[in-house]
C-alpha cells in the first residue's frame, strides 16, 4: 500500500489497516485525515485508556464521571459543579502566548458545554530554569497569554503553581483547570438525538489554524529540525469571541433551545460531529460547504480538522431554529446550520451541499470508540544500588532556604482573581476558597468551594507510585488548610514518550498511586487528561501528574487564617516528625546530577486522613492564627514563607539536623496558635490521634532555626519577593 | 419603592453582575441597560461597569462610546443623573467625553490585580459625598490601562474645581498626580479605576467600597439636580 499519506498524518501501518477493515475499502484522503486526528494519542487516549480504568470514579455526589467534557459533582442546594483540567504543553512550547491563551479558551468551552458558567481558572505552569533565555520567554509568554485571555473573557484565575526545573527546559507544561457552576436541572451532555434535528455551528469562522494540532503537535515529541514548522499547528485565540459565545450558549440553554451541545476543541468539527452522533446513537450529515470560512480555497480535510478556536456545535430542533438565530444575533455570535441528524445507521457523512456529492462516509462511532487501545510494554528502571546513597550534605542551610523561596505574586497579579465577588482566599495561599452562590439566582449558600492544584515531579521521578499518592495527599491537606474537605479530583497526567517502556511503567505506577490515595482519602476521580510525548532531544520529562482537587467548606462565615504569623504566638507542628530527605528538593540541589535521592518517606494514608480532619476542625473552630502545609522545601520553606508574608520573625530551637529542616515527608502542617489556645489545640490533636508538638515561637526580627538558620526577616522577605521578578529582569 | 440602578452591558462587559449584586446588597433594584438600546429607561442612577467592552479592541472604550445606550447615558448625565464608571466604565466615560483625560497602559506594562490604598480627596462627587476628606480606603484594582493622564490645563482645572475624587496612596500604575478617580464639573459623573463593588463583603477582605456605593445610591435618591428651570426630575421623562 501507499504508506506515505497515513504516516504523514501520524497513523501507523496497522492503524491504516484497521481503518480499511472498518470501511471495507481503502479510505479516501478526507476519511484518512478524520481518523488520523480522532485516533491521535491526544484524542483517543490509546496508550493510557487501559490504565485509567483503575482509578476510582464513584462517589455519592458524582453526577458525571470521566469520559464526558467535564466531571460534574452535586454540591447541594440544587447546584452542580463542573470541573476539568487540560494540558496545552506542546502549543505553549512553540508559541507561548497563544498556546496558553487557547489552553484557557479550550478548558472554558469544556465547562460551558456542560451547561455550567465558568467561575474560576487555575493554572499549573512548569518551565525550565530561569537562567535559560528560552524558559524566561516561555514563562512570560504563557503568563501573558493566560492574563490576556482569561481576564478579557471574564473568568477569574484564582490559583495555580509555577515550577522551574531543568526537566522542563525543552518541554514546558501548561495545565489549566476550570470550575463552573450550573443548576442541576440544566445539566446537558454532548449528544445528538432526534432524526431531522439540525447541527448548528456557533462562533468563529473556520480557518487553517491548528490543523493537525492533536496529531502532528500534541502526539509527538520535540527535538527535530522541524519544530519551528509546527507553528501553524498552534491555534490563535480571541477572548472577545469566546465571551460572547459563553453568554449566547448559556442563554440558549436557559431558554431550553438546544437538544445537545458540544465544543470544538482538538480535532475540530470531526470530533464534535462524530462524538455527538456516536453518543446519541444516531448518524449525521455534514455539509462542508455550509461552514463559514476565514479564507478561500480550504480543502474539505482542512475544514474538518481545523482547530480554529471559539466554536461550538449545537443540536437544535428545526422549529426552534429561528429563535436560536435571534438569540445568537443578540450576542453577535455567528450561527450556521451545517448538519442534520440522520438515522442512517450511525453514519457520519461529509457532503458538498446537502444534496451534493458524498465526500466521506464512515461509522461515527468508529472515529470515537474504535480507536486502537494499546497495552504498551512496561519496564521498571533497573534496581537501585544495594545500599542507599549517603545523605547529601547541605553546607549552608540558611542560604539553601533563601534560594528556595519564591513569591509567585509577579505571576498572579497579572490575573483577575476576584471577578464574581466569590474570592475569599485567592492565589498565593495553600488553596483558593470561593463563596458558593447559586449560578442563576445568585443566592449565597453560606458554604464555600475550595480548589487546589498540586504536582511534584521530583517525588514522582523517585517513586512514581508513592510520589503520586503524596501529591494527592498534599492536595487534600492544602484544602484542609482553608477548612475544606475534598469532593472530587481531576488529573492531568504529563508524561514522556509512551513508546518508551519506562515511561509506560511510570504512567501505570502513577495511576496506581493515585488510585490508592484517592480510595483511602475518599476522593473520586471525575475526569482527566493525559499528555504524552513530553520529550525533547529524546529525553522524557520527569513523570508529572498534576491534580486539581475540589473541596467544600460546609459553613463559611469567616475568612480562613491563611499563611499568617503574629508575634507572641506559638508554632505547633501537626503530624509526624521526619528528617527523611528522600525526594526532597534540597537533597536534589545538593547532588551533582540534580536528581533527588530515594526512597521517598513513608506515607501513612490513614494518619493523613486524621491530620486533614484535625486541621479542618481547627480552622472551622477558629483556633488558629495561621496555618501552612509542609511540602516542597519542607519545614524550612514553610517557615520561610510565613515569615516572609507576615514580616514577623520566628524561633524554632533544638534543630541541628538539616534533614529536619528540609524533609518533605507528608501529612504535616505548621499551625500558628495563640498562647492561650495551645493546650486546647494539643488536646484536640491528642484526641484525634495526631502527633502534635509546640516547636517554636513567633516574634522578633529574625528567623532562627536551631543552630542551622539565623536570618534577618527583611532578608527572608526580600529573597522571597524578588526571586521571580529579578530572574525575569523586571526588578 | 427602592432605588432603580441601571447597569450598562456591552458585549465583553464582565463586572455587571458584581455591580448589581453590590447595589442590591444595599437595597437598590438593579437592571441591565443593553448597549443597543438608546434609553436609560426610568432608572435613578447609572453604572458603567468593568470588563472588556468590545474586547478592548482598538483601545478600551473606543468602540463602546458609539453604542446607542451611550447617547442616553450622556443625556441622563446632562440632566444631573448620577453616573458611575468603574474601571472599563471609567475608560468608556473618558472616550465618550463625559469625563476628561485618558487611561493609558500601566507604568509597569503589566496587567495589575491587587488591592490599592486610596485617599478620598474630594467630597463633592456623588461617589464621595458621604465620606470625610482624607478617609483612607482599601479597594481592589484590576486593570492594564489604568494610568490616568491629561494635559496640563485639564489637570489644573481638575485641581481648581476640586474634581480629583480619590488618589492612590502608593501609586501602582503611574497615574498623573496619583489620580485614581475624577468627577465632572457638576460632580454627578464619576469615574475611577478601583472596584468598590469588590470591597463590599467581609468575606472578600474589605468592605471599604460600601460607603462609596452608598453615597452614590443616596445621590440617586436625592431630587435631581435638573438643569431646567423648576428643578423637575426631567431625566425621568426621557
């Protein structure tokens, strides 16, 4: 057979054979292009699907689990929350501003496709070290893109992460999560039904941008000579178009004018038409000549696979069409009938004019559901050396601490974090906390929703299974610090090349670790995204599962204590003591190759649940002046951050082991307690079976930790405040 | 009967719901004034809210000023009705010529979302009539183009007529003379970059915006300062 075309489109010879079997004939060029995008790794999850099944998806509040555009949770009072996270790693590596902007745009459409109004974005960013020119360019571009798009589209960005590490130098990670709210009764799914109903394309005209985005770009690594040539595969965003599209779609749903609705994301029209038809068990005729185009001369395969942004597909009864067009007109949103729901045995037919020649004719479900599923070979790395490596020596703990402090406010001040008057705790804290108001009546429920985004590539590189469990545990503890209990988790699994057995082993282990932690902590996984082929010059990134966990505060009457410190208070360590430097950032920095040593500290998930419950109780009962979880950088960084943010000093005596300073063992927080409440807090911890120790006091103008650290508060604050803007040349 | 506040909505506005929630929290009734309709109906006060009207394309406010509703807002202002432009609304009011000067990109060339400390410097505007001069307020800002500028004559006039309503204590964006908000000669049209509605609930960290919005609503409830003889509330007839 002629192998050049399907290989150029990213299909293997075996996949091309399978298409031929499905159709009973050789596919034409258009059909091949449609299969190529739908069977891409990005759209089909062909390498990860068999593993993802092991994640626990059930929970009594779960209304919609994985596999739809977003997970949906019942949050009470007739309100449902839709949540999703997605990566836009490869586009952001090539064109940071538009890559990140369209990442935000795409995740928003996933949310309002469910009938939900998007109310919050979170972004988790990972780039190379900032002494690298290109990494600085990527970070500035990505932040500008999220700022430019998110602010203008009118959805606040309430939190996120910024991590700089050499593992991301050639392949940055841009993960964007979105939360939306809807009245439970408005929940809609992307389904076509009702033979004779119309498929109406809403929003932007279709251009040549983003063609092959999912196959050429997102499903292959970097490092070849042709990376620059991939730029046309990056889409270009228009937040003003998206804003009007959100308002028009929500108005259509409010008015009950659509049967089903689906966003156009990866794989464009091919994906939206085949998924709606396949889920609804119907067929669809699509008139390619009815699609409004940005430029003349576009080939049908370009129209069908373009990833032009800000488009939605609505399924509408013919009698409602006039009203739909009028409502779209009010919001200045283009609306064109481009398809019809048919009963033709579930066939997706592409026509040139509804009565014109048939350009493609395939079973809709075969694009959506028949993609190959690969059980790719797994291989654990060779066994570690018989004796564990000697503990790295950290020569100057004070300098080490200063080097690890970084205030992310240079990033988040560029984002509107307050729109909708919900933001009780914005970016910069352990978790974001939002007032929960009814999405249509605006009635305040008196409760709150919390969001956190967490990842730690160092832990996951050392031991992907336990590392991922630690990431989930950290997220749950972050929620506890604002008083919230977890409701649901969505994950973004950023890994290297799945054709490398070690990467598949990492992915499989990570999923098992996530499943263990989620089961133990009672958190269902309601959706996710898998981003593979994160590699550069043949080197895979460290495994980087990123989780976003949604939580709830049952009674929100006061702002949580936050990362705060007041003179004259006592510092209480809640949770176990540890000096274990396995996987710790300070240990990695002290080794020649920058790799963190293993194994990871133990994680007792039963104890972890108790610690989280205790912290929630202490926050709810207003017994804390401040609270901060211990994670990246250990106790030292936790203390450094509370000192830097408050400008108040602290003294923690009796520490002479750098391991105690920098261990990243989980299940631990620093609680700041007024003196007269210390006994109360210790008694509650004792009753909860949680270790608790008064370790120090707050006050003065120095941060003193045993004989290891003695720093002026202003030096701590300056190091924290200046690191990011100075590295980027803004200070 | 409670006060009626009209909140202008352009395509791309996004703070209209927040403005409505904040004034409703103070007992007013809020309703949308659609950009394509040349009327302010029977409202007692008008808010032009924040957001990105028409995507801020070309220049913030440059397209919105041509909306049919803006003619009605100008008439309403002319007749003494209280008009408040917040953030993008301030930009729209300057583009529409209802307030002098212009808002350019922030000095730091970055979008800036943070809480600013403001000082009330004039109490002759509808926004500040209920506050004492020198009152210090903590109010969020959220803008890319908030750097106020005007020619020297305009600045001299604003100062001479006591029309600089609020100033930044620690100028975050390079605004001329630390200006955060100004008013018209008559004091009934006010524009400011900070968002008083974002400081309207204890859970949001500040309630300093409430006194400003309350002053504004009180002005809407007062007899209209009509420019026509007899002082009838002419604006209700339009």
